[in-house]
């Protein structure tokens, strides 16, 4: 169990690099192509890791994807095309710190879907945490508190979280399979799909330098992160793994402050305190 928790936390830290560094790269890259290249970076990087593993002592006994896994595999691919596109569009329209913190709404989506469709149990503390995280997400999504207008960027980030919540549960049903194979399928299929959609709607490919940087970010923030996330899900389940993953937004917030020198308003800090309380309850639930 301790090993699974370590993998979940490591996956969270690696994913935290995504929002602040992606926002930097989005200055020169259109969002849909950007989302596709991130996943392609994950797929290509894990392919290389697979070749290394195959020809070294690191090769172990892992079960490949089976025909009966096809519905969950297709669901995973489709959702992995939609989610990062929504996130990149959201990042274009909201602060990186906001987007990082809003990523915790993925816990709410993952847990609710796990409970309703996959009968995973949710304790009282996790219910309280879900409530606090939802309140915090609403605060972060309000653009004008006086007229209660929602930020379009924040809503796109929340849409991404819902897609990833569905996708997490699809991936949970595949966690018996080789995590490396899962990431390769995710990365290559979702990446090619997103890039194709981007080009079809008139977006253009970025310069080679930006392509290389995005592929590297995708390998680390998506590829390695998903790889360790799937390993964690084997022992923890979708809801609990997502709970430990809750530290990712806070790491992302710190990175966003460091990179962009953003000075958020009072609403952000109120939401941050509420989100931290929700995260503390999640950890209490797991102990």
C-alpha cells in the first residue's frame, strides 16, 4: 500500500508541471495542436521506455490489453482527446494558478463516477472534502462576484476535470494491464486525434523548438505521471488514487507564482484555504 501511495504522489508532482509550463508554451502554440503534442510526447516517450525495458532486466510479466477491454480503451482515448483540449482553451483564458487549483475538481468528478457506476465506497470525510472542493471551485470560477458571472476559462478547466474524471474510471478498469502499454495507447491515439482535429479547424503546427519542448513536457507531465498513476490505481482504486493526487494543484500553484509572478485577488486565497481543508479531509479519510 505504501508503494501505491508513493506512486500516486509522484504522479501528482509530475502532472503539476503541466499548467504553468503549458501556459508559457501556449503563447506561441494553438490549444488543440498543443493538447495533441502533449499526448504524443507521452506516447513516444513511453514507446522508448518500452524498448529499453524489453531489452533489459527491467522487463517483467505484465498483461496486455485484451479484446474485452476495447470499450474502456475507446472511452479512455476519446476522453483523453477532449480533456486536454478543454484544459488548453481554459489556460488561454484564465490564470495558471487558478487553473492549477481548479484541477482538484477532478477528484469530485472521479469520486462521484466511481461511486455511482463502479460502486466504490465514499466515507463521510471524503463527502465533506468533495463539498469543500466544489465550493472552492465555484469561487475560483466566478469572474465577477457582484453579478455572479462565471469565467469562461474556468468553466473549460472544469469541463476538462469532468472528462478526466470519466477517463480515470475507464483507466481503473484497465489497471490490470501493463501501465506502459496503456500510456502508449493513450498517448499515440489521443495525440494523433487531437493534432488532426486542430489541423482540421485551421490551427498550424508550431516551430520545431516548441514541438520538442511540448513533447518533453508531455512525456514527463502526462506519460510518466499516467504510468505511475495506473500502478497506484491497482491497489488504491480510482477514488483513493485521485484523492492522493490532490496535491498536484498546490504544487502547480507554487510553480505558477514562481513563473508568472501572478498576484491573485482575495477570492483566490479564500478558495485556496477551502481547498486545503478539503485536501486535509481527503488525507484523513485514507488514514
